[in-house]
């Protein structure tokens, strides 16, 4: 059984989810810049503003983790799963994530940061520990 609270687990997971969101946004920005979109600037501005919001959230997560002695380490990855080590209050726990689940949650986060945050929606949670 995990010793990690649901809130802290979300923070630990965001330590690897948010960089994935940034990577998707960076790639999409390059695609739009190279595409034949007639007016690319509004799309680029939306992506840049979104990246700033994600970077701010990631900085908050990293500061919280540092202040509370929390750490995430990616141990290994294959075509189906990615294994992370969570260090939490002196304890170490390994968590295995199904890669399609990672992709789907990154998509949900991307949707939130592109649209939901502008509509004052709550950020998505993985919901694993909630009833």
C-alpha cells in the first residue's frame, strides 16, 4: 500500500507529466511554424502562452517537491510500460505506468492548459486514489 497522499501523488506525477506536455507543445509549435497556415501567429501565441503556464506550474511542483523532500526518477521504459521511482518522506516506491495511459493523460493536460484554464476548469487528475 502506498504511503503517498493523493495530492502529493498528483504532484509527483506532474513532475513527469508536465515536461511531456511541454515537449508536445514545442513540437506542435515547430509544425505550425513550418506549415502553410495562412495566419500562424495567433496559434503560435496560444502555444507560447500555454507553455508559460505549464512552465509556471512545473516550477511550483518542483519547488514543492524540493521543500518536502520528494523526488521522481525514471528507471526504465519499454514499448508498453514506463517505470518511475517516487522518493517520498524517506520512502521509495516504484510505480509502473502503461504508456497509452501516459499519453492519454498528457492529452487531457494539454486540453486543460490550452482550453480549460481559460474557462476556469480544474486540472485533470489521474484519479487513481480517489473514490
